[in-house]
C-alpha cells in the first residue's frame, strides 16, 4: 500500500517510447501492492497500470513467472490484468533502472466486508483461476511453503515470546504437527497464494477479476483454497464463520469439485496457511522501527487463527 | 502523499446515493494531497476524484472556501477540478463521519523537472488563476502569512538551533526585517498559496490545470508569485536560476502585467515566502518521530533559499 519510487517525466517518456501506447496524458501513484509501486497511467491509447518492482522487495528472477502467468490467464479467458508487450514483444522492461511492466487497467472494486454471495463468487473465481492456469509451462517453487517454515521461525523465537510469553513453544508444537501431517500427492499447479479480499475485484456481488500475482507459485491447489478460507471467513473478533467458509467452498466446487483427499487435507492446509502469514507478519513486525507511520499487519491476528485451527475445522460434516 | 482513511464499500455506496453519478465501478487510493485522502472514483457517469478531509489536518470551517473557489474558477473557465454537487446542490458531504467532496477528474501530468517553456506556461497559468478568481465573494485570511511568523517561530527556537547551531538568531533577524519591510497596498485577492510543480498539470509544454487548493486564501497576488518563484526556480544545489525566474515571470506578465509596486516588492515577498515554508517544515520536522518511514520535507532546503534571499534578488534589472 505504498508508492516507493518517484518516476520523473523524462524516465516515463523514455519508457513509453518502447511501446505503441502513445503519450502519457495522466499519471498518478496508487495505493495498491506491497512489494512494488503502482501508477495509474493514461495514454492516447487507453488506461493502464504501470508497476515498478522494488529490488529490495522483489526477486527480479521471479518476474517472468508472474507476468507469464498473468498473460497465460488472460489468454485463457480469466479476468487478470494482461501485461502489455513492448515493440520488441517483451512485457518486462526497465524504468529509471528498475524492472517495470505495464498491464491493462481492470475495472472493479475490492471489498473490505464481503457478503456470503461475494464469498461464493470469489470461490468460483479462484477455481476458475486454477483451471485457466492449467498448461502454464513455467515453474516457481513456493518459497513461503511448508518446507521453509521451521527455518523461517528459528530466528524469530525471541520475537514470538515478546509478542506473547510462551508463544514460541506453541508455534514449535504447531510446526512439528504441520511437518508430520502435511499432505502429499494432492492436485498441484500454479496458485495465486495471496487470494485476499483486497486482491479480488467485484462488480456488485459478482467476481470481476483477481490482481497482484506477486506471490504466485506452484503448490497444492487446495493450499490456495486454505489461504483464502483464512482471509475470507474469519470475523474481526477472531472467530471462524463456518457459513462463510461453506459459501466460499460451494462457489469453488461449482467450478472445480475438490477431491476427497483435498477435503480431508483442508483443515491441516488451513492451519499451515495461517502459519505462513503468521511467520511473515512476525518478521515484518520485528523489522519495523517503533514510531513508524506505516504500521505492519498485526501478527496476533494470525496467531488467533492458528489457535482456531489447533482445535480443528469441520468443514464438510453436518448440514450444508 | 498518503491515503489516511480506508473507505468501506458500504460507506462509499451510501455516499454515492446522494449523487446522480450511478454506481462505483472502480475505486483506488491515490498518492496525491498531504492533508487529505484522495481516491480515483469511476462510476457509470465518468471519472472523478473523491477527497476525504482528515479532521486532524484540515479545518472543516475552511472547506466551503476551498470548494467554493474551485467551483468559481471552473465556472470562469479556469482549468481546476469542478466540485460535483449532490442531489441537494451541496458540494461538501460526509463519508464515514468525515467531510468529503467529489470533484471532476482532470487529465494532465505534473513534472518534477520543469523546462523553461513549462515555467513560462505555469506563470501564465497562475496569472489566469488570479484573473479567474476575481469576484469570488468568500474571504479567508492567510493563517500562514507574515503576521503569524514571529509567533509561529517562538516555540521552534530550539529546533532551529538543533538543525544548525546559531540558526535561530539568523531567523529572528530575518523575521524583524520581514516585519519592517513587508509591503502594503498591493493588489489583493484569492491566491493558490501552494503553486508548486506537483500541484500543476501539463499537457506537454502547456499548462493544463492547477490542483490542491487546500492552502488557498486571500493575500497579495504577488505573494503567490513569490511562493511559485521559490518552488519553480531553484536548482537542487540551492542556487537560484534567474533564467527560470524570468521565464515564469514573462509567462505571468503575458496575462497579467505586474504593477511597479509588485515588482519592487517581489524580492521581500520571496524572502517571506521562503520563511513561510521554512517554518511549517521546521514544525513538521520536529513533530516526526525518529525512524518514521514517511520523512517530512527537509527544512534545510528552505533555509538555503532564505540565505539566497538575504543577499537580495535582482529580477527585473539587466537584459531580459
């Protein structure tokens, strides 16, 4: 949610010369994205988003995967922003020395308080994304996946206990459990990996688009569902809204039914998905100086979600 | 340059119900404005900017003056964003409990490194603004004007000396000089008061629009010129570019010739205009916690401009 890079007019003009988009007629930094700077760009040819990747927060080697996936999805009918190729056919260029890309502007509104109808529609949108991504040939390991969590937590033990005395022991127990019970052999492929409400656009109650593919990677498709359940189905007080979860899952299954193994694995995947966001938030929390005007996300939000998953979820038993 | 308020979708929908603008189809926080939050708002009827005024940084009683001036300017042909009236005819409303207004979207690009042609065109734009503002019936005293500076500096003496040992004494000498030599009886009326490059849009080399009227007030028109000379005509190393100043002034005078008294007063007005920005920057500097991610503007930039003005400017002698 920040604009990090200031783009000078001559850098913008030089960058646009590589494209067949005409001259810039408007250019405004927008509060979207966390690891890059985004600008509304209007030219004689239409409206676009210019994204400048911050070297400190993005691995340049990953950018072709992200842009390639967005391009693949758009070419397979999924509403994600289509990267615009320059005159040489490349979607990744450089502006003011930093990697940058132009994508098409997508209309739509993200919601802060989704309705059950919107959850159902978002679930169907995520299944659509998984289907449209089939056949995408590039590969990117999930570097925030289960294999990395124990090593990621090791330097954060003190930070965890500072947040809440004794918390590090609980987290270590969680990590051991996740290691032991983590599934294998589930349907696998490109996932969004950050399918939160602020990365989904609606047109009224209907799913309109997904944005921000900068955590996309290859992992279990059901892990993507698990990340989304954590993001879309908890109340502000930390309680899990089962009706919300069923709405999301019904929407998902309306396009892509989950296998029995995926259904069985969802509770542990959701526990792990909560761990993934707890760990990065704990990292960011420790790295932010006291008194900073930009507050990182509260890791305790995900600590409360971990506590819910420790009790176990029963998503598919009982009446629908 | 920040989005302070997060607007929930139901608050936006409720606010838009008061207008004849249709439904929101896109909504994005943009990095424009310092004392308020700005959003790109697209509806079935067009593109707009929604501004939410932060109570901590704006005096609500001043908002009718700002919006009234923008409306007056737009009705008199000047390219400033026209406020959109709601169904009751009001331009100032409330969203999520905060004052808010919708204005028309203006195309154009602000520049970080203006050319002399752009300075000339910006000067003509400022004169146009002064002419179009004639007859605007509301009044707002300049609460950052010369009468207030001595009182404003009193609590900042220690801060000044912390910035640079002995600086407080120099500033007090400046303040005494400004008090003694401040002009009177110059042409007076509504001024923009913050006519910096980031508040001016161009279309190529041509002035396209002025934005951000949230410091507008009534003062000497030539004080507005003086603020602009400081903002448009200094090099990054602190030196004053006389050619740049002449370009700006020639542009201004192409629409509204300065009186002899205004020309005589410009050096002291420019000295005072540097003081006005030095003082607010010094205030903001002292009020910002160490380690904050959002850095305030450097007061030393304006301390260097004060030093230039102490030597005196000779704007109109010599060859044009």
